């Protein structure tokens, strides 16, 4: 017997996926090499080899393996892996070009709700590709196109969290409730069975899409050849109205554009945008003949007792009772292990006299339904139903199928007598029963109860994502009180997770509430000691709190967890910085930027150390590198403003401080910096406006009230200045500058007793400033002598 090349390739693919699913990447890589050697022209073999290289961390090898077909857009998997490798290697436009060329292969795919413990889709769908496109455009610094791609990704799959994070990183205004809502399209996917007509959105299921394609465009040829009409049908099989009012847009995903043929693209002319898996499985590896893998064919119209062996020499599997009419088991039914599309064998040629059927086993040209007559022969579904003994296993055919044969028989005898039951009618009835209360004559059906539970779970999940997304969106726009409110509205189980606690810590950090931030980050360390993300912020919090012991311990813990992470080296650098060892701190921060050139915060910390060493030119260069890595990193803009302020270039300082304030309009420190520059530019009125705004944003900010009181003294508004300083004295009783300023104010008010009292307190709190304080006290005595002379 001749060796079946299709079966050999199928077994190798099974082995590759087995090892990938079990995280045995090296084994999968070895087997993918065997498969590629066995089928060097197969796109799927190239894809699996490149995928294994990518998951093994061999990015350049993945690029080389997928470049041949991926760069030309001939296979969606190869193009996707190629684009991922391009993202890692900085070849952003090459990745974008590959994905755009393969758009006809993925533009109509939506795999939401099609993955489970026993089945999966190994090729990316449109939501995943749009998300990757957004990352490529964002890395290329084209934020407008990145936003468009992220929006398209979230329209198709609202749970694409990477796309949402990318949107937040661009700084656009996001209306979160419009993303996470229960749309008619989501209802359709949950409620309608795979063989039903989608009565919510009005689109056909994939099975009926294949039926339409074959009956219209390919009725006379191979029954497994699917025309391009299939792509148009699949284009609307998803969630399309999730973002109807997002950013004022009324775009609907239902209107997906037709496949675009790019110049130089090797695309089959009259075939679907699917892929060549089925043809490769059967030994056909022609790159120019890629098409959709069909569903498994249905059995012929024969009784179970007379079924003969198929062309493979094996008896077909026994049929299970499926309710009113039998149908081919779809991929969503899990009573038996699923079989991939590439593993199915083509059906035997139809015999003469048989009615032509579609890929799914349905009649291509069904006869019009006839009313049931007493003398008419039994329907095939009724004969099969009577011959098969009912079981109590779960069935998943149509919406009206009960849990066992007795329930189905009862329902049919009560309500379906005297009228035909077609697939489309049953689908509509199931949706009506689900969306509205059933009539009293219909008993509640288990299938609808199960779908009701799915909808309830989906609603809960959308509500959870709404809270998480609202909190993160508010934090990305530095609306920290709103972010804290959203995160605290989560249930305790969701709130007490490392990611949420880290976001709460960041929210308090941005408000300069370092004590509260440290509490949340400490809980993160307790729950996840090896967590690296956001720990550079925790190290800065400990630096502000002057907690040298905890900072050194954190640096040691992060270095032990991952010595090649930039967060660990930022923590080590902050520890050296706290010890005033700026040179060692700079070495650590430079190591962090070498490990990740896009880590903007490490460049900013470099700039701070250069400022401490008074190396202003190097500080400017470091801050500019930080802005180049992340244009919305307001800390780098603040650093530039600080350097220009120290250099006496007040106009440049004001411009950069305002840029930082535009990104983070709720930061009281930035607003105080703008006010300070205006104060130095002899514009005390505008400076007072900024100080008052800073005090309203941060009522507990000592810096804002101090500068506000000082500018009020310059404007000779002593009454309000005294009121501010009294409040400030209660807030910071151990702050020497506050008592010194109070002494100067009482001196202006000619209150010598209070002036001496506060000057003395300031001297005790800060002995290093003794010379300035003594000069002020001596000038107080000189003023008294002048007053005596005048008298």
C-alpha cells in the first residue's frame, strides 16, 4: 500500500501542536523542522517552524523562516509571525506591509467565543492582527494609524486588553462604557447555534455561508471548492456595534471592506481568503491555490443498519440522537475529540442519482416544504430518531433539542404537529425564546437555560472589564481620584490582585501620597514576590520616603527575580542615589536603558542624576532620549524644564513645564513649577493663579501653600499670607522654611515678639541655615533702632 503523504504531514502537525500546547518548545521546534523538510513548499510547515522559533526566543530565525511567504502575504500565520519578529527587531514598516498584503486572509475572521479546553483556532483573526498592526504603527510613531487599528481590534473583540492598553498609551479620550456593552452581535454569537440563521444581525452562519457559495458560484465543480463569497459572509459574523458612539463615531464593523489586492501580491483569483491547510493535508502544496478548509461531509441517506464501510476501510462512527433532524457534528461539540480541518479526508465521489449536497451535508437545492399528510412517507429525521435509542447525554443540535429523546418527542408531538420544522425557523424560535419571555404553552427548555447562563456570565465579565478599563483609562490621563474610585469599586477578590494593587499604588504615587502608595506596593510584594512590572515606581516611592533599608531589600529581590529587567536596575540605581553615590546610580540607569532602549523612566532617572552632578548638557540629552522613547512621559518634560530653569532660560523652562502639564494636568508639582517660573519672570499675578490651582488639586501639598504664601507677601497681601502660613504651620510644624517665612511676615507686620519666636524655631530646626536666620534677626534689631531714631 502506497504511503499517504497527507497522513504523514497530518501526524507531524499533530505532534507539533501537542508539544506547543504542553510548552515543550524544543521538541516542537525539532518536529517542525521534520515537517518543513517533508513539505518544504507548505505554508503551514513554514508557519509552524517560524512559530516555534519565535516562542523559543529566536526572533531572527523566526523572521527568516516566515519571510518567504509572510512578507508577501501568502499565509496569514506566516505574515503574523513575520510581523511579530519585525516588531521585536525594529522593522516596523516591513511588518505592516506583510499584514496589509495578507488582509484578504484575515479581514473576515472573528474567533471570539470559538476557543475552549478542547478546541482552538491556531491562526490569528482580525482582532489579533489589528492589535499587532496598532503596536507596529505605535512603535513607528504614527499614533493616528495606531489608534485606528486599536479601535478596529476592540470593535471585533472587546476583550483584547492589549489594544485597550495601547489606546491608553496614545492619550486619546476613551469612552469606556461604549466598548464594554452587550451588543446585538455578541447576543447573536452566544444565542444562535452554528447552523441557525442569525436573526439578530441578519447574517448567515459559516455553514450556510459555504452553502451559498457553492450553490451560486461553484455549483458545477468540486464540492469542496469555496468561492470568494464565503469571505463576504464571514466578514459580518462578529460583533460590529460595540463602538457605535465611541469618540463620536458611528462606524460599524459589519461593513468590512472587501479584500484589497496589493501590487505584487500572489493571491488566487476566484477563491476564498482562507488558507491552504486542507490542500496541503492531501499532498497539494501549490502556493497559488489556497482556499478554505471545508467542514466534515454528512453521511449518505441510508439507515444505520445498511451503512457500509467508507473509502478508508473503516466503519463510520455511530450517530448520536440529535433531536428533530440529524446533522453533521460541528467543531463546537465536544463529545468526541475535535479534528482539525487539515486532518479531514475528502468524501467519496457522489453516486449517480444522489442529490447534490453542500460541504456541511445539507441539500444544495432543497425542495419547498410540503405539509405533512397521513399517508406520506416518514421523514428521514423521524426514521433515524425511531431507530436510535435515546440517551441522557447532552446534545447540541438546535435550540429546541431537549436533554434526551423523550423530551424532544414530547415537544414535537405537542407543538410541531402538522407543520414542517426547518433549520432557519428553529433558529428564530430559539432566539425569540431567549430574548423574550416564552409563551405559557412552551415549557422552559434546557438549551435556553444554558444560553441564559452564558449571557449572564458575559454580562458580568463586561461589567468587570468596564471597571478595570475605566480605572486604567483614568489613571493613564492622570485622573487619580477617579481611578482609585473605579478600582475600589471592584469586588475584594478582584481588588486584592497584584495588578490592581499596583495601579492603586501608582495612583497614590502620582498624587505624591507616598505613604499610601508604599502600602499598596508592599501588598503587591507580599502577593507576588517575583513581580517586576511597576516596581521601578515602588523604588522611587521608597526613595522619597527615605527608607534606605526597604529600598536596598527591594533592589536585591528584583535582581534575584530577573537580573536582565530594567526595573531591577532602576531600583539598584535609586538605592545608590539615596546614598548620594550618583556615579554608581548613573551606571545602573544606563544598564537599564541598554536592556530596554524604550524604557523612558530609566532615561529620566539618568537626567535627575546628571542634574545632581550639575552636568546639565548630559541631563538634557538624557531627558530628550526619554521623550523619544515615550512622547507622553511627562517626567522627562519636567526634567527639561528643571534644567532650563537652573540655566536661567526661563522661557524655555516655562514651555517645557507647560508641555508636562498638558500631559498631566492634575499634578500639583508641575503647576507649582509653572508658577515659580512666572514668579521669576516678575509675573506674580499669574503665578498666584497657578499656586491657587495647585492648592485646590492638592489641599495637603506643603509646597503649593508655601509658594502661595510667599507670592502673597510679595504682593503685600499680608492678611491672606498670614492665614496660609498658619494653616501651613499646622500641616508641617517641623519645616524650618515655614517658620522662617512666618518670622519675615511678622517682621513686616512689626510684630517683633512673634518674629523672634519663629526665627528661633527655624534656627533650632535647621542649624545649617543659621547664618541666614541670624542675619534676619539682626536686621530686625536694626529696624527697631531706626524706629527709635525716627521717634
